[in-house]
């Protein structure tokens, strides 16, 4: 099945794909981050609303994406209940995307069982620190994992390696935040009169 890029926020209709957090052949669970995208407002992770195996990645870093565009294909998790053929036909007409899920009115939105509740910043920090969020118990509302929960579970400090030698320089592809900064600097130079 194709996974379509969900809505990323109000008024956001396109984004730039910055990097994959999974690869073809990986088995993912609901809530696991699939990729990072860059909009004019922020860099964010797109979580998986499904459980299954990634079969193909359809976009590459630097590609411009639009909401509703197919970004990967996956096979549903083996052993999951599959509806009968007529139900599948009916379900395909009324497919629900993650963006179409509306929280219950007059009450808090409760997490589905097995879904890790954590903000994208917390997920990114956990990945950098090598902490598995599935093994943590969140102290936030409804068990949400907070940054403070990561600090409690930090592994013992490892000896630091010496800093790398930056003497020779390297070429870096102009994508993501670098491209946005460059575009705004060029626009500023063209539109604002400079004098000394």
C-alpha cells in the first residue's frame, strides 16, 4: 500500500524531504518516525500511522513534496486481521489518513494502545542519545514522554573522542535549512539597498 504525506500543519501545502529515518525492508510500528521534512515554519518528523514492512521509498532527500503525495509503499503487518473482500472494497473508498482523525470533543485525546506518545523534538533527542522510547514510561499527561524523562534514562557518560579536523573543508549539498537560509539571503540582497 502507498503511504501519503499527511497534513503537516494549517496552511502548509508543501515541504522538502530532508532525510529518511527508515529504509526499504525495515519493519515499523505505529508512532515510529519515518522521515524528516522541512517546511517554511519548521523541521519535523512524520510518524507512521501503520504497522508493517517498508517495501519501497518513493522520494529522495531534497525532493519537494505536496500533501497527499505517495512517499513510500508498505505491506501491512503479517497476522493482522484482514477484512473480507467486500469490506476491503468499501474501505478503499473511505480510506482515513492520519490528518483526517479528529480528537474527541470535550475531553483529552487518548492514545491508542502501543503508540508511543512523544513530541518530535523528544523523538529526535532520544535517537541522538540512543534511548529506546518504547522502554520508557512517560511522566507527562496520559503517559506522554517528556524531555525530562530522557535525562533520567541517560546511559553512563562515555569518554569523548577528540574533535574532528576541519582544516580541509568539504562540499555539502544545498538542501534543507541551508537552502532556505541561502534563498532568504539572496532575496534580502536583491530587495534591500546596501550601503556603507
